[in-house]
C-alpha cells in the first residue's frame, strides 16, 4: 500500500546555457513510469482547489511550468504532507491511491501533469470519506 512516504520531489537537470533554460524529461529516467497521458491546468487563482481525489491506478508527476501552487497529499493512514511547486525543474511524484488537493495557485500558474494511465472516470475516488474508510486497496 502506498503512503505519503512514497510521494517525492524529482529534480530535473537544467541543460540550458546563456540562451535560456532547457529541461529534458524522459519516461523511466526522470519519470518513474511510462507516460500515457499529459494534461495541464491554467487560469486558476488563490481560491481555486483542484484534484480532491485519489486514483486507483494512476500515478502522476506534477510540474509547475510557470508560477506556483501547493499540493496536499494524504494517505489512508491519515498521514498528511504539503509541498510547494514553484520551479519548472522540479516535479512532485504521486503514486496511486494517494489523496491529492492542489490549491493556492498564483494567477500565472501553469500546472503540467504526466500520468501512467489514460483517463478512466471509474478509477477516481472523489469522496474523502470513501477513500479513508473504504476497503479500496492498491
């Protein structure tokens, strides 16, 4: 079973030079899974809350390409941890069956998400009580 101890920050090398930054992201090198889906959120503000769910099968890497946001992760043992993403050369890896809330977005935040699964609404656990008290296991 995954816990918040499995959530980790991944640092990417900046391969840029005097012309600007260059970050390379490769699956199974920096990203610990095969990438099947890429999506991004933008246009949020400091009152917006995204996520608010756990996933039965999906793993994620979240990258603040621009601006900043905060992420709260919670595991089934009620352990909680908060992270701030504010650099385009860092990703937050979140394994399956970890609850996630993204919030406190700067107005210029662009949050890129990489996932190991195609979208499947059946794998989402959208109620915190169901996640914490349910018998859904990974």
